[in-house]
């Protein structure tokens, strides 16, 4: 069996080519191998940002509704207490 020797630069070049081939294959499997891939990724990023904004807004709205409901409950309890005490 013969021994093969390569330099560090050759090894790095081989690894570089392999990584590029693997990346191209992965992008092709995802359907992101053509010229419109960057536009597709921008659209996906926009959708993700919109989803995050929507999720944050939903939580803010839920907290506001909860806080408002609690304040209305407290106000109703105080009003009923005052009404009950005024009738005595």
C-alpha cells in the first residue's frame, strides 16, 4: 500500500471544496439553489419578524385585557360596598 502525503494547504482546499458542495446540496434540497433564493429568504425573514410582532402584540393585549378586567372587578366591588353601606 502506498502512502499519500498532502500539505496543510491542500487539505484545506479539499475541505473547502467539500464544504461548498455540501452547502450547495443542502440548499438544493431546501429549494434555495436558484437566483430567487435571496428573495425567498428575505420573504421568510419578513414573515418571521411579522410573527414575532404578532405574538408580542397578542401577549400585550392579553395583559391589558387582564389588567382592565381586574380593575373593573375592583371598581365594581368598591361600588357594591359603597352602595351596601349607603343603604344601611
